[in-house]
C-alpha cells in the first residue's frame, strides 16, 4: 500500500526546487529582452536565494509554534502568486522583486518538511523517507530548468513561468489533500528560546566552520551552473534554451551519489572523504576549460556529484554535532548556504566581465580550496555519522 505521506513530502520538495532555480536556463534570453549584462540579469536568480537565506533561520522556529502541516500548506499556496507575477514581469526590477518574494515563501516548504519527516516516521524509516525527499528535490531542480528552457523555445520564457505557476497550483492542492496533520509534533513555548538557540549554534566553532563550508558549497554551485549557461549560449557552442535546460540533467547525479554518503563515511572517515571530494570537484571544474561539449558535460556531472556529496557531508555533520536544537542548527546552515548562493550568483559576474569563463573557474576553484582548509581544521575527530536531514 502506498504511503501517501511519503508522496506528499516528495511533492513538497519537488515543488520548492522546481521554482527556485528555474531561470537558470533562460538567463541569456532574459538578458537579451531587458538589454542588460550578465551581472545584472544574474540578480534575477540571486534575489530568490537571498530571500531564502533571510527567511530560513526563522521557519523552523515559526513552525515550532504554528505546526508543521499548516506552515507547509500555506507556503505552497503562497508560492503561486509570485510565480504568476514573474511570468508577466515586463521589466527587470519587477522580475527581481517577484523573485525575491518567491524566495521568501520557499523555506517554509523545504525546511519544515525536513522537520516533519524526522517527527512523523519511526527512526528506522527516516533514512528511506529522506532519500525519497532528496531525490524529489534533485529532480525538481532539474525539471524546473529543463521545462523552462523547452517552453521558452516553444513559446517564450514568460509563458514558461505561467506554466510553472499552474504546475505549482496543482502540486499545492495535492499536498493539501495528501499530507496528514502531524502527530509527533510538540509545540514550542515561543520564538524567543528558539532564537537564543540559533545564536548558541553560531558560537560553536565546529558548527560555524560548517556553516562557512555550506556557504562555499552553494557559492560554487551557483557560480558554475549560472555562468556556464552564458558560456554555452555564446559562440562557438551557441546552445539553445532547450539544450541548456537539458544540460541540467547532470543534477540527477546527486540522486545517485547522496545515498552512498553513509557508507563512504564509514569507509574513509568524514574529513578525508570531504577533502577527497573537494579535490575531485576542483579537477572536474578544470575539465570545463577544455572547449569540448562532451568534456564540459562530463565536468558538470563531476561537479554536481561532488557538490551533492559535500552537501550531504555538511548537513550530517550539523545534525551529529548539534546535540540540542538540531532543527534550528539546520536552519542556520540553510541560511548560510543560500547566502553563499546569492554571493555565488553575483560575484563571479565580475570575474566573467574581466576574464570570461576561465575567470569564473579560477575564482570558484579558490573558494573550493578555502572550503578544504576549513573542513581540514574543523572536522578533526568528527562525531559519529548520521545520515543527512536535507
């Protein structure tokens, strides 16, 4: 018999990530329509990640007071309006403003869904449910980029976002119907205690270092997957929006590697594994400098797989290190992660303007080296492994 709760949390994860990164495949088209440069149009992507960073730390605390299902369902329906408004945006300021609003309502979906999973299933089933959720988020991230690129080719990017809004409405209705009221939830006494707990996490040097590594993970993802679209849309490659959208199928490498995290940590240890994965990430990134589509695709597959492994290692370190207030510790991590994404969507634009794709690669490699140094110092004698919660 199908567990409808499992279906509901998968739909929620898919819905959040199908919207978050959808513009990446059509940024070159947006740049042409609004007659702006690469750096300016990238703000359409980073507006949402910045809003996520601002909202994420408080979502868990709010849901501790209001309840999980209510927050998830309301946020799902609230996501429809900004997605429609993005589709009818006629200038860049409007596009950026509605992308920011869209980012504000995304964390209540994915942060609170993670908490719901941890509370509503027996401990022995949480790993499997989390795997389902992670697979749905990965597929959502790919599908949002892919369908936007395809529909932009068939019609235009405006209609692509209107189609996403219709899809979001259908998904919101499905979650409202399928997700049952929480049973394992214990209501918090208030927001004050939760906020104090978040500050205590920031004072923990091991957690603070891991927050910095999370910053680096999404900085790198955004730098690579935002600016490679401009690189491949230009001569000599001249890829269409459909092909650019299809390229993001490499994100599904994350679905394949994430379930291996626990076994790899058990075999190699968390810190050596993280250093090795970052080294592979850098090598894969350098491969993208070869002007060959096949090698660039291979590079992106390596980068996606390495990035998802680093994300899984960091989140599992957070939940294993934060002995109390794990949900708020994850919330702070999510915030730092998306601040990194916001910076990673913008700052490499300066490198792009100065030196093109090689400049972006050089800057991104420096960030990865800094991540490796932080991990080496902070993850010595790491606590016992728990599987990632997001």
